[in-house]
C-alpha cells in the first residue's frame, strides 16, 4: 500500500491525526468497540459510507495497527474485523469527542440516520461501576458491558445472560442524556427511565 499522507509536523496531535484523521476512521472504531464484526455488518451500521471507502479505511487501520482481520472457525467461517489494544485505546478519544459534541446534536433531522447502539457511548459515560446492562429504546435493544477493560463494550440485542440492570426509556429521554441536558440519575428520578434488576448498578440508580 502507498504510504499514508502526513502533516509532516513534529507534534503528537498531528501524528495522531495522520492515523485517525480521515473521514470514517473514528466511526469504524466506534462500531468495532462492540467486538468483532463482519464487513457487511459494518457497512450496514455506517450509512453513507461507500464500499470502496470502507474497504480502504479498514486496510489503513490494519496497516496502522488499529484493527486486525481474522477468519472465524466453522460453522461461521466468515472474516471479521476487531480492534487491537492500540485501537481500543481510542475509546477515551471518542468519549471526549462525544462529550465535546453533545451540544451539536440539536433536534434530529429527517435525513439523520440512527441506530439504537449509537447511544451506547453516552450511556457508558453516564454509568458507574461494573456490570451488564440491557437498554430498551424505541429503535431497538442493546446491552452495555459497564467498566469492561477488555472485550466488547456493547452489543446489539438483549443481554447475553442475566443483566445487572435493565433500562427502558424513550428516545427523547436518551437523546436528552446524550445532549448533556439531562443526567441519567435525574431521568430515573423523573420517571423517564425505568430501572429493574438486582445488581449494584440497578441499586445505585434507584437509591
């Protein structure tokens, strides 16, 4: 592959942007924080990216040590992409970007795509402790691995096992939390989030 274009500036921020500054790269990282994913799944959850651009970005991420590609054993026998520890190290960057950009969410426009699991990162910022949390929105269900140091941070669908807490909320409440207009604790207190479960996370939210 040809060498990546560089800003040629002796600055750590510029060096980082040499690697992750291209359009779509950090959003691919966001998707891969869910764990290993097939190319087709990535493409489905990144509406607007072309197949050529997605393939190019994934190759760049492999070359730069952010992601790896491997083949699942039978019966899956599909290729998946997953983050390396260096790629996973971008989580604080994404969380900081999300917090910085929360006031730019505004009202959802008719042209705005949305996936339920895109609310995973703001909810992870709002939750303390460790445990498995299942979240139900109008757009669908996803689950969070709160406090996870390794492995996936979230996943689509119901929790794989008994969750420590179940959260049920409408998109309006979740959007207000994502915008920074409403804390999760206040949303629970106001009855905008229903919390059930016997784990420490559920108990802390309902205390």
